C-alpha cells in the first residue's frame, strides 16, 4: 500500500506502462472528470486501450449529464451503481493488474492511498466482485459491437 500525493490518472498511466499490448480496462469510481474521458478517448484512438468498462455512481448521471453523453460515445460498457468503490483494472496479453484506491477518476492531485497488485488471485477475486456489481447495475451501454 502506498500513501502519497498523487492523482488517479498517474496510477492508471503507470499501470498501462507495463503493458506492451492494447489493454482492456475497467474503471470503477464515484465520479469521473472530463479530462479522464478525453484521455481515454485518445488512448482508444491510438490503440493503447482496447475496451473500456466504466462503473459510476448514479449521482454522475443526475449531476453531470454532459459527461454521460461523452462517455456513451467512447466506452464499450457503461454502468451505474450506488457505488463509492474506486478501482482500476488493466488486462492485456502480457500484463494484468488492479489498483484499489481512495481517489476517484478525477484530476485531483492530493494525498491518496492506493494498492496496486498483479497477483492473479487478487485480480480473480476483484473480477468476481465486479461481476456482482455489473449484475446489480443499470446498464447504459452494454457494448458497441466491439467485442
């Protein structure tokens, strides 16, 4: 576990640096910044990211409809859930890791706690938990024919 002055994008980008192949990404957050959305779009356009699943709290849909519209045009799967969970999962042919953190998917640079692991048993457990969240979420987008 690390506690330092950092933003969630830095953790995400650090994880992607280990992947030599396009990655499938899951982002679970209470909130998301427009900067995150635009960076995800650029990474998809350049082929660095293959597929993106985003799980956000219902409050985003209510308070930030413009972000939802942006996300609907970029991500492959968008779900809403009563969540305060904050995690990022990156999976590619050569690299798998998950980060559990205190930071939302925002551009806030402050002291945050995070734990990043590539241990397969941790990734499998979090994947199982995510499936339960998906099953109990409201799907906005469930796929754009990309896989």
